[in-house]
């Protein structure tokens, strides 16, 4: 099953969350941040 995940906020917490999800074999992760 292919789940798509979006993480809002690419700061320290968002980037770490995305990294941990990747380590758990989620392969479609999008980071969104507003500069």
C-alpha cells in the first residue's frame, strides 16, 4: 500500500518527522514550508 504523507513546516521538527517516516519505509513524503 502506498501512502502519501504531507508534513506542514520544514523546520527542525518537520524535517525530523519526515526523516523518521522515511526510516519507517514511507516513500511519498512532501515537506511544505512558507518562507
